[in-house]
């Protein structure tokens, strides 16, 4: 069974999108001090949010693969050019014979440990890359929350009204079942079911 067949690749991409969306959401909710358990999202919402967040990452990934492919091609061309140089090949063969190093063993040894080194390096770089990307998404979520806090201070944030609560609330976030709002009068966060809510924004205003 191949490690990265179509099913494995789809599972890996889905897991990445879920983690990216969760990291962003965690940074946003944690900065605002909101309870993620009360603002749970559906699986489809999480995956779609992760896809939107990761579009630029996928673009850079495809660009990186293209650049690596070009570099590999150029390296092979350079290698073929060096191998075609008869004098250099003869010289290296003579040096190898004087050192008493068998040609087949050297190639086998080199390929064996080159594979191990490249595999270890690939795993390490993958772990570092994924960690940095998730940290970046969490930082973006925190930045978005800080923008909301600035709007709260400037009194320019969207507000929402519920029949179950007396005061207007500054809109913070909505999950699958509940929404969170900030009461600037009582200075507290309020969680309300989203069945009966009206939200007022500056949409359409100049």
C-alpha cells in the first residue's frame, strides 16, 4: 500500500484543513476570551474555513514544487555533463582504485544512507513546516480578534439584538447553535442561541 495514494492524500489534506481552521479559530476565540465549547462549529464549516485560509499556502506549495522540479532537472543536466567528461571519469576511477574502494559497494552504501538521510530530513522539514503554518494561522486569528476589539473601542463594530436579552450586544462570533456578543454596558460576554437574532452592521453605508 502506498503511503500517499489517493485516499491517503485526501485524508492528509482534510486533516491539514481542519487543523488550519482550528488553529485560526483558537487564536481568535482565545484572544477574545470566548468559550469554544459553546461556539462549536460543524465539520463542513471547519473544513471550508480551512480551505479559504490555506489558498495562499497551496499556491506557494505548487510554486515551490515547480521550482524544485526545475532545479532537479538542471541538476540532472549538470550531472550528465560531468559524467560525459571522459577525463574526469577516468581520473576518479583511478583514485577509487588506489584507495581500494569497490565501486559497487560504494554506490550501494551511498544510496542506502542517502535515502535514510533524505527521508529523515523530509520528515523533519514537514513537521517544522506544518508547525509554522499552524502558528501563522493562529496568529492571524488573534490579529482578527484584535481588530474586533479596536472596533469595540471605536464603537464601530456590528451589533446584534435578541429577544432573550435586554441590551444591544457587540457581535463577536457565531457557532453552529450559539452566538457570542459583548455587552458594553454591563461589560460582559453573553452567549445566546442564534434562532432569534437580528444583526445590525454598516453594510451598504458610505
